[in-house]
């Protein structure tokens, strides 16, 4: 949260690493394994609060600038952490199969790589659109094509990053932490 209070610079390292989001992710993981989390999830399900709470968290993300003009990124991060916690508590849907579940599983495997590469790709897209349009507003088909193209490029680059950087790094880490097979 403290990093988000500082003035914004587009290529500042804190916007790419987002230490607060990583800490929130660790907190959601730790909370998800606790009995208090299971009890809270059961209460939310029993009282029918899942849909209103989900909508409130989504509205927190959408209206973050109105909630706190100084810390909108922090509000978005907290709302996203709440949504991730709610999704992780719903074990009934985890075992579902089908094309949508497979698609979300595929995206989930690449989520961190997509997260890391989306900002530079969007900044390049904005720059291209700004140079193409100048001061005049661009027609809607251009904006739609740019949005779809940016989305596709983000997923493509994220997949490449996942395949050629993230997975080898995970395997390397496993090799480093594997216990020795023989002692000297």
C-alpha cells in the first residue's frame, strides 16, 4: 500500500513487481487453509451472501477511484484478493469439467506470466493508438481491433513467458531444493 501512495511513473519498477499484490496473494493462500476461512465461507454460503459480496467486491474494483482517490490501486488489489479468496473457498465448482473449466485452468496456469507482461504490452498499444490517431478520436472499429489485438498479444506473450521462462525456472528451483541422493 505504501508503494501505491507514491507518485505514478509508468515504467517504475514497483508497478511491475507489485509487492502488495504478492503479499495479498500469500495472505489469501494462508487464509484459505485456515479453519476460520472455512467457517466464514460456510456462513457466507448459508446466508446467501455470496452473490452480494461478489458484486460488492466487483464494484470496489470498478469504483476504486471514487472510493479512494489516493489509493485506487490498493482498493483494486484488496477487492481482487477478496474475489480470489471467495473463488478458492468454493470447492464444489473445483471438480467440474468442461471446456470453460479447461479454459480457466489453462489461463490460471499462465496467470502470473500474463500479469507480468500485460502492462508493457498495453503501454505499447496505447502509444501506437496515440500516434495513429493524434488528437482526433479514433473510430470504434480501430479501438475494438486494438483491444482484441492487445488481449491476444498479452495471452500469446504470457504463454511464451510461461513456457520458456516460468516453467524452466520452476524446474530449476525444484532441482536446487531436491535433497541430495547420496551423502559425501
